[in-house]
C-alpha cells in the first residue's frame, strides 16, 4: 500500500488518532525519566511521491513538501514529510509528477481575455473561411446589437488587411467589429464604419491608419488609433460585466498554472474590478497592474491619468500592487508602425514613429522613476527598444540608483549594440517567447518589409541571457496562448509548438529548460518585487505551486507543451484542478 493510501486508510479508520494518542500517553508516563520534546504541529497539506523542483539558489530537487498556514513548512524526502501528516492533513499524491513554483506571467490582459472567452472567440480559426463561419455562427446565436469578435489572425489577409465586404456578407443590418489577435488592428463592416463616421474624407488619425480601397473609401481595416474611432461609438461595458470578465480571465490563467501576473494595460475601471474581486474573496492571484500613460493610442477613455495615478493607493492590498506605469513606445511591424533603426524595405526611408519622442520619453521615465514607480514599456522595433533603454539610463543619471526594476516588453527586434545594456541597466527583458518561431505573421507580414537578416534576429532571448540580462516570460494573452509550457517549448525549439517539425527561427537563440523555468518563476517574482515571498519553493515562502503530470526534465522537448497542469495552488489553497482530480 502506498503511503498516501495508507494515511487515508488510517485517517478514515480512526487508527491514526489512536496511535497518536498512545504515543503521547507513553511519552507522558516516561516524562520523569526523559524530558519531553515539544510537539510538532501537523501540516495542513502535503505533496508526496513526485519531483519537487524548488528553483532555489541551488536549483535543488526533492520528493515532497508540506504546507501550513498558506506557507511552505518543509521540503524533503517522502520519509521526512510523512512525519508531518496528522489526522486532518490533506495528502496529495503527485504520482511521479512535478511540483514547481507557481508560474508568473509578466505581461497579460486578463480582462480582455475574459471577454473573449465568453464572446465570439476567433483565436483557434486558421483560415479566412473559418473566421467567417465562426462569425456567422456568433451572429445567429446572438443577433442583437454590435457583434464583437476577438483574436482573429490578421496574417491571413496579407499586407493590405481584411475587407469590409466579407463582413457585409454576414450582415449589413448590424455593426460588426473584430479585433485582431495583436491588439493593434481591427476589422469592421460597412455599417460600423458609417456609425463611426469614417468615410473617404476622414483623415488618418495621429498614429493611426485607415486602410483604403482604390477609390479612397475605407476598406474595413483600422490600425492603431484608427480603432478608437469605432470604439468610441460602441456601448460601454458595465462594471459587473468587467468584473466577471476579469474573474474568467484569472480562472483561465490559473488553469495554465499561473499564480502571479502583471496586467499590462489598466485604467481606473480595472482598479475597481480587482478591488471588487478581492472584497468578494475571488482574487485568485497576485497582481501588479500597469496604469497606462496617456500618450497616443494608449489611453483609457474617460480616465484622468493624474487623478487615477494619485488615487491608486486606495486600491492597493496584499495581493494587488498598482505601482507600475505602462508606456507605449511604438506600434507593431505588421502595420509598419514599429520604430526601426534602419528603414522598412521599399518604404522610402520610413522607419516608423516613436509615440513619445526621446525628450518626452526621458522626462516621463525620469519622473516615474523618481516617484518609486516601475515603468513597463511596450517596444517592438529596435529603435523603440533603444529609446527605452536610453530613457532608463537617463533616469538613473538624474535620480541615482533605484530598485524600481523597469522592464521592456515584446522586444521583437533588439539592435546588437543594445543587447548588453539590459544587464548593465538592470532592466528586465520581458519576452513573449510564444512568438519566437516563423509563423504566418513573420513570414507573410514581417519578412517582406524587414528582410531575412532582421527576421532571423527576432526575439534574441538567448543573446540577452548570455549577456547577463534578466529574462522574464509573459504571454500577452489574449494576443496569444496563455500557456507558459507552450512558450517554454517554443523558446527551446524556436519552432511551432503545435508541429513536430518545421522551419526554425535562428537556432542560436534557443534557450535551455532551466533558464525558461526561471523566467516564469523566480525571475517573474523578482520583477514583481515578490522574490522574498514566492517564485521558489522554500520553507517560509508562500505556498504558490504549480503541479504537472510529468517531470519536465524527463520529457522530450517537443512534448513540453503537451504536459498537463494538474493543480494550481495559491497560498496553500487549490485554485484549479484538472478534470478527474480531487479537490
């Protein structure tokens, strides 16, 4: 009989208690001869019979661990931890699986993801006809009001984007808007354009593009700030709807083994939603939120940035930290809005624009750094990355050393001259490793405007790590999958995680398993200023744990994305269990 089964039998039969009482009575009878040792309190729960990968300083492994009062009590062999099982201890049999620190997602959009999960979700559609069929089904299922779809694959439509006529074929009597998976492009039908007042005479907004047909009429693809023209005439979500979307999004993250995350784009409504979840005891994660700075398209309608910034502390709590600011430095490559050091091919020296010029950026980062705030930057192009690093360097010169732990997200292109600066400036490189393979976005949209050399240099994760920079992992969900395991496999293979073989995106940038686990655990905890309480499994730290059905170190690299999340634990409480697993 395995130990876990034996304990359950003893607990159920009452023999465990009898045995314990007998031992105590014997000890009392001999107290005059032998001083009694203080009784050791039993654990609330134990995890046995697995691989416990601690990610501590020694990267040590064990078989089991014990939890009490939401913290890790002990780590060791099965025999060590079995001594801490009492009559009320919950015994979890790992069955040869792996327990490791709860995953950290350093860049994610849980509210948007939550809305997508409950709405017309197009994430899995891999053809134009598949998208249209899915939208048609959504239309039939709920034929009233605006039809809003999420996460369609823009790469299917080439450089010019998608046409309104395709959506008109579904309906000309209700407005349809579909948001691309990159978050920077929208596809709308003719009625949506009309309701938004977008015509042939409508000029492109600042930092935005209205794609047009040969006669100048809008084609139906809206890029960057042009999306906001439509968004402004759409019904506003309710507070209750936003709270439930956020709860759905967090539950999805928990199901992917995530216990901590950085919400990469928030306004005051998000503050209120997080607060509502916590007050209802439904906030099942540790959170850092990044308040979006009012610049270009990066603006929450109705928010007064300075007022919200000044009032953020009233929404803080043990699990919520609002001391982070989000800055958008550029756009995206697929719309030629990312800022490049060298021009786009065939674009007459066009290099894209910085959303904030260098002087404005330096001033903003210096100000927030002086306030003790962490700056979280969106940067796709190498010129934007350089501008972000320059601004962090300027802040350091003006304010002196700090422990604010600024970071730059996405990093699709980093100029070779700037690789070492991440380590030199103690700036975290926040990669979305799930994108680091030659998918249709890269081959169909990026390659024609960048060329092979720059494409092969995309997402230089290994180069930054080798130079001493700290790499952290983020998903950008619902832009892409929320699975850390898919991202880890992609970073290791630089190939499509859903295919056994295929083209490789610069194999010299492949990263090892241990480094990628660190990116999603202890490095993420460091970025959130939580490394003293989570990010590794050590006695005294919070019991934030992800349980897998297999040991990652024994799994072929091409199967890592197929490993199952069995259980997610936050402060000793299970917040997710796979189907068929006990609570």
